[in-house]
């Protein structure tokens, strides 16, 4: 007989569009992938906007400060619990996909593909304009595919991937550098700290930019000592 799924309930602190923390437990919403907080997308009028922040805020609005009830037994490589979470009777994993603020994370599950297709049909959330899939954003280059519900603007590549491409340049003003050491320790560097300028971020290795210290800490990074 399979073991029953672990359960965690309580008030949630939202880190981004697919990550929350409940009573000290970091939880990755299973089956979806939302934009990173430093990610930019194009609106329906072709203007850039901070879609990672928009996705995070969409999840905050969805929860509305209410208690979450989450279930799941798996843990990812970042030691986050992979769980399905509900607020009342609403599956928030499914809701983020159906509202267009997250994609079905097909690499690991096809459970929310139908919700993604519906969001694309309605041109909801990210699908109202053009964007890069979150998993591609982390290792983007000049050949990265641009997605959109309808036609993708001719200048989308230029707007979403600066020329020349610089992986260590925050696109939305997020200045905090989340570095992973050779020993796997996650440390963030604030502007003005000793090693800030020489620290380089490789998003393909899981390193990332943060907008606030609270966001970095909720994602499992600790502040550099110098």
C-alpha cells in the first residue's frame, strides 16, 4: 500500500508565481512553472513588463491571505516540497495555469496541459502578449523560442533578449545576486557588499536575481557575510 501524502497547512508567504513558504517549509507548486521574478515579457501592445512580478502578484491575489492546504511527498533538487495546494476548494496550481500566469511543466507532468491550452485560447495572463517559457528563460540565448497566443512581434527577440545578450544583467531592476557556491551553498549578495561586483550569475546553473532580501530568504538563500 502506498504511503499517504504528506500534508502542510497554514498561512503562506509567496516568493514567486510557483513557490510559497508555509511554517518554514518551502513548497514548489507541482506541475507548473511560472516566470522568474526578474523575467520580462511583452504585453498585448508590445511593451515590456515585469511578468515574473505579475505572476507572483497573481498568486498573492489568488490566495488573498487565506490558509493553504497542501499535499505531496516529493522533494526537488533545491529541497523544496513538490505539492498541490488548495485555498478552500480551489486548486491553485491549476488556477495559475488556467489564468495564464504559469505553464504546464511538461518535463515533469502533463497534469495541467488542458488548463494551459484554455489560457492560451482566452489569451489570458502571459498569453495576452509574447514571452519566453520560464525553463527557457533560465538559460536563454539568441535562439530561444518566443511564445504567444497569436503572432509574435517581429522585435520580440530584441526586446526580450538584449543585444548583445548578457546573462548577468537584471532586466527589471532586481539587484540582489543569488549565487550558488562550489559546495552548493546558496548565498545572496547585496549591492555594496565586498564580493558583489565580481559575482556573476549563471541562471542555467540555478543561480538567480532577487528583488528583495525577503524573497531571497524565502527561496532558501542566505545573505553573504561580507
